[in-house]
């Protein structure tokens, strides 16, 4: 019978159990007791949160703009069908 592949050290076993892909888990192995480090990490995470919130706002604004553009084009199409001819853009007026 084939021997099972169990880690020889308890730490390796626990890491494979909790983190099978071996991504680093910050603070899980050696938690910091330095308040300055914790404050620094909180500041960094708040900066990331602000950046993500701002980008979420930009994405939402882009979606709304595209929805408005779609609605405007749809209304032009319906108006064109109602008059029997497709809408034509007006030529630019010459300035005098």
C-alpha cells in the first residue's frame, strides 16, 4: 500500500490544511504586537478601500451614462420609425 503524504511537522500540516495553495497569510503565523505597524496597516487598507470606492463610483457612472445613451438612441429610433424615415443628423451650421 502506498504511504500517505502527510507533512512531518505540525505547522506544515496546518498550513496545507488552511492554505492549500500556499498563499502567504499575513499575521496568521507571527502576529505583530507593534501598535505602529498595526496603525500603518490600517492606513494602507483605508487607502485601498478609498481607491476601490472611487473606482466603483466611476464604473457606476459609466454604466449610467451608457444606459442614458442607449435610451436616447432607442428614442431616436422609435421617433424615426414613427415618421417613416430614419433620423438624419443635422449638418453643422456655418458661422457668419
